[in-house]
C-alpha cells in the first residue's frame, strides 16, 4: 500500500466507526458508483454499510431515475401556478456564474517576448476567478511589471477578494495557501486552522487599519497598501466598510455549526424547490447529480469520499449573520469553470466525482497562480465604486485589458455608457495594438426572443435537438424528457440572428462612430459564444458535447464582444 499525500491524492473513503480515517492512498474505484476510492478490498468491505446509501441505494446514480413531479404525476412548480415565486433572492454572488477565462492570452496576442508593463482592469469583477486564471496562465518566463485593478459594487465580494489575495501573498507554502483559498472561497464550513489564520495574520492587518481611523468620517474613502517584496495590495474602503471587514472574520454570535448547516440546507435542499433541483438533475449524468446533491447537503468542496469531520466552523464571510443563507439555492462553484475542462483534467479523483474533479482542478489552477505570484512585480488595487466612477480612481493609468462582465447588458449600464465611461481607460493602438475591452451580454438574446418568435421556431429547434438527443416515448403529460427537450432548444437556436437585431436596436454602429472604437470580427481572447455547440450532430463527440452543455446552468445565449480603438 502507498502512503496518502493529502495535497495530491484522494483519501481512502473508509471513515471508521471511531471517526478515524485510513491513511493510505486510495487507488481503487467503487465500480458501481465510481464516486469514491479505497486503498484495497478490506477497507471497501469495512465501509460498505455506510457507503451503500450513496451507492446502490442512491436513486440519483441510477440511469432510470426520474424527477418526483413525473413519478407523482403532477405539474412541476416551475411551470407556473401558486408555487412559482421568488425564492431567497438575496442578490449575493460570492461565486461566479460564468466560466473563468484568461483575459490576457498573452502568447496569442502581444507574444511571450512582450516586455511592456501590463495593466488589467476588472471593472465589475465579481469573485476573483478571471483574475486568478489570467495570472495562472501567463507564461512562466513573464517578468512584466503588472498593475491589476479589481472593482465591484458588492463590498462583501471586494473584501473576500482581498482576503483571497492576502492568503496567497502571505503564505510561502503553496499547498497550504491553495487549500486555504479553496475552502475560504467555496466551502461553507472551514477548519480551525484556516479560522486561526483569518483571525491571526489577516485580522492583524485589518485591525491595524481600524485602529488608526477611529476619528475619520464614516463614509470617508480610506486606502491601505500592504507590501510583500515586489508585490503589493492596496484596498480602498470607507471607515464603516473597514470595520465591517474586520467583523466578517468572526463567526456571528450564537451561530453553531449545526444551526448554520440547518439554515443552509433550508435553502439548498428546500422542499418547495425540489422540482427545480430535479429539473437540473435530470439534465445531468447520474454521477454529477449525486455529487451535486452531496455538495448541497454538506457545503464543503472536497472529493466525495473525503472526510468532513474537521470542517466544523461556519465560514464567517459567507454566514454574515446567524439567521440567513445569502445565496440562491442553486449557487454552484462548478458554474465558474468550463465543465469539459474540469472533467477532462488529469487528476486522481474518481470518474463520476464532479466536485472531487473540481477540487483538483482548482488545486492545480491556484498552485500555478501562487507560483507565478512569487515571481511577479505586481500591484493589486481593490475598489468598491460604481463602474462609471472608475476614471476618478485610477489616475493616469491606461489599461491593456478591461473586463466589464455584463454591466454592458441593457438592464445595467448598457453598451453605450460602458464605452463612454470605460473606453477612455483603454490603451490606444500606438501604445498596444492588442489592447481590448471585453464585454459580456447575458440577457441580450432573451430581450429579443419573445414568445411569438419562440412559437415560430419551436418546431425547427425541437427537430434540431433530436439530432443530438433522440426522443423517447413520453411517460405522461409531465414527462421529464419533453421538458428537457424544450430546455435544450436554447442551445440550437440561431442566436446570431437575435444578437444582430439587438445590436441594431441599441445602435452599436453609432457607438463605434462616436467613440472611435470598433468591435472585433475575430476574437483573440474568448469565443463570442463560449457556451454554444461547436460540433455538428454527425461529428464524433457531438452528443457528449451536447450533454455537457445541457448539464450546466448556462443558457447557451451568453455573448462576449471584444472592443478596441480603431487604428489610425
């Protein structure tokens, strides 16, 4: 048997009755569920009485599983009626809902020999995943001086991003830093060791600021720069926000782990949301839905068979009070990454263990980020202002890349105002001909595709879906297959047609004329439609690609645009 290495291997799933774990590396999958591994047959046999509920007795891992609304022959809640209503809509998004991407793509744009300074602006950053992936993917030999500005209107998101960066900047041991970041970021419960780090090194830095600003006005903007060799982090908050950041490092008074878990499960496993969960599950592979259910149940991002016994402290930056869970019930760390890359990554996790694969994917990503961070001359600036005001906070800095998320959607700033306020912050072609502003549209197609248009195209769209997913005889009026077929039409629609209408409606050509900017016909950073099918039905792997897309939380209508200044 081989000794278990916690930073690299999957732990043997045999959690013994006395609470101790096997310390051997797990090498053999359970052949039935393929969710866990064991070091050998002895441990597998010892663990069977416990594991059977997750395995042979778990209906979710059976290919024959059907949603409860179908087996009970009733109308599902999401189809309307009195059961359809807003649920726990707190507007808190500590995890990203679009797959992370490398904003620089240095090797295919400026080139690996580019020696100029690099300035990046994340104008509405959300969590730090895009920044982290960008820095993880830069060439190993990159020695450019970098300035990275991260701004978000949610001060809790800004605070969490700052802490993630501090966990990386203050810890030399990559394995420790990586594990701390994963669980601080994505786990609802953390270890005593991580909690001690938050209330040791991190608290000391924040407390140092708070002890000096007691006489300042509550809304005065106060900045603090921490320096770590050639790296620095500057955080600008109001006095009130600094003290709130300090408070966020402590578990709210009276909140036990048991109470926190009950609060969380009342949302993530809410009985009144079972139809919504089952709709998602039915579109997933059996192993994925079993993994999803487990994460909804325990909230700790680890391989399926890893013990959770040391994760006993509610994550204080998620549980900000002792009464509520701040996220939507379907908030999912997996939404922030390309599912095909997570599943296709080389790792030790069992084949069907989606969150185990995500855990090792993140370990690799954050380890590379941490390694590059050690060798970079980089300055981070974190802000909490309206995107329209960013020009007042960045001084004379111009940027090689600006990423605005979906504030370019018409329901937020819109494209015209985004270009008006943020376009001037982009470098001109004479300074960097690859300088690009990346905008995201999540709602554009839905704004154009009304019910009348859907009725006109539904027959064609369903026929196209059947090429990827052949139909089966319906089981009744609420057949889950029919419902999923309808959901799948969003991946085969002619979305370019609707986005062209959207661009005309919102005068994109006039935006170009007035701003001196243009949108690229050929993207060099991210695909225009990253969540669309790339294979025709007859091509090898087409059905697998379709199944992967269908199992995500994406709509298939997410559209990126890349903008630049016109060359003179």
